[in-house]
C-alpha cells in the first residue's frame, strides 16, 4: 500500500505544463489531419459541404473555406502555444457546429475533443508555450502572478 501511495503522489506531482504539451499536440493533430484531407481533393470537399454537411446559413463554399482555415491555422497556434485559449474557443465552436448540424451521432468523438479543449481553455497552454512567454514579458507586472501548480489534495 505504501508503494501505491508513493506512486500516486509521484503521478500527482507531474507539472501540468508537461501534460499540456501532448494535449496541445493531440488536439492540433485532429484538426490538422482534417484540413489535409480537405486539401487532397478540394472539389470533393465542396461537394461534401454542399450535399452532406449542409451547414445552415452559410453557403457551402464559404463553410468549406472557413473550416479549412480553422483546421490549418488552429493546429499551428496550438503547437506554438500561442493564443491558446482563443484558439480553443474557436475549436469548441467548430466542434459544436459539427456535432449539431453535421454528425450528431459522432458525439463520443466530439465529447473527447471537447474534454481536451476544455482542459486547455481552463488551464491554458502551460509553461512551455509562447503564451507563457508573451504573458510574462508584456503583461503589466501587477497582473502576472508566479507560475505555480495548484496544491495537491
């Protein structure tokens, strides 16, 4: 039992910043891959947006361009850890649109995406990110608190 408690304490001591890096890369990979698939055959992508996806309000071509723009830009920002929270908000919005209007039966997948994005939204990109550097370099000193992990229970 003592070893189990020690192992648990060791796991809980892993800094969030080390966990945030693979989390950012995982979310980035999901959306980057989708963007690459769209680029392989742009005409087929337009057809899918017109015939299958049918996002309300937006014309199919505009919806396709918007989706592609998000899928190619957001992953780069996530890998860099730059504008992480605003990027995650965009991805959560995109996931919501996909869930409600495009693939409502894919909720288990979208739930996983949402869970990963919510962690990044609430906790940020972590110490190993451009966000951390920019915040600590350019924010007024009274707004910047020392980076620390929350206390363990």
